[in-house]
C-alpha cells in the first residue's frame, strides 16, 4: 500500500513538472534600438517563436497613446522617435506583457 501511495505522489510530481514546462518556455521579449530618427523593435518568445500580430503601444508619461500597432510578419515594428518621455508596451496577453522605458532603448540618451 505504501508503494502505491509513493508511486502516486511521484507520478503526480512528474506530471506537474511536465505541465509547467510550456509556461516556462514561452515568455515574451522585446528589444528596441534607435536607428537615426526611428525606433525599431523586435519581439518574440523565449521558445524562439515569433510575435507576428502582437500589439505594441507607445505611451507618453501622461498616459496618452502615441502609437498603437502590431508587429509585422517578421515580428518587427519601426516608428518615428516620439518627442518627450515615453514607454513601449508589448501586450501578448495576460501575464505576457513587456514594458520598455525610453532610457532602456539601445542608442537613446537619458
């Protein structure tokens, strides 16, 4: 009887670990850099999949929406550098949000 209970707990632990793997392997990322007067962002997921069609918003510090668009078929977006302070929000769904403040953009000076 003790062997059956031990086997049950081991099987439950192994099953729980397997179910959790997809969650760990699918977190979003976004990298942005300044190219001349434009900002170029590349999105994707940690498992190597692309982020085509994922919503990307550019918002100023007064919470006004400057730009709302989706990543293209190459998981990229290019837009003119906004004036003033802003942040970029990549929203791939609940629990899959990336926020980039303007000083974190490669090539931007604070």
